């Protein structure tokens, strides 16, 4: 697993983009629709992903990790970890969420749909 994004839910994407760009010097690296954008963190490959249309119960701040195959990871660990979201499609690939031993969500994704 490799840390890919730090996820940050926000109240207003436009205002938050201005804050992170204008005050902290981050650069926008991509955008998905009007509700999700990623910013480059200076000096790292990790991105800060901002999203304003969220399910507040599920999407708390935290990391999103890249794995080779979400489906393979799920099959290997589904009996060991508590998955709150089984694998499903997202624009770049597959995505799932499981909980750590403190109940924090660990989000995993792959880029299988980009191949």
C-alpha cells in the first residue's frame, strides 16, 4: 500500500480551493466535476483531495491508499478486517473502505479502469 491522497471533506469546494492555493501555495492537480479536486502538496507525490458533496457518516478526513487490486485485497482480507464498503467502481478504478482497530476508515483504490 502506498499513501496516495489525504482526504479532506470541505463545506465549499470553491472557497477551500482558494484558501489552499492562495494562503498555502498548493497547486491544483486535477478536478472531478464541481465537487472534487486534488492539490499538489509541495515536495511530495501525495495529493490533498478536497470534496464538498459528501456522506458525512462515511467520509471523515484521512488517507486514501493505492493497492494493486482492490478486489484481490478484499478477497484476502474480508474475513480479517471490517469492510464498511465492499469494492465498487469509481472513475479511475475500484474502491473500498475498511476500519482499523480504532474504527478509523482506511480507504483503498486501484487504477484498474485506466488500463
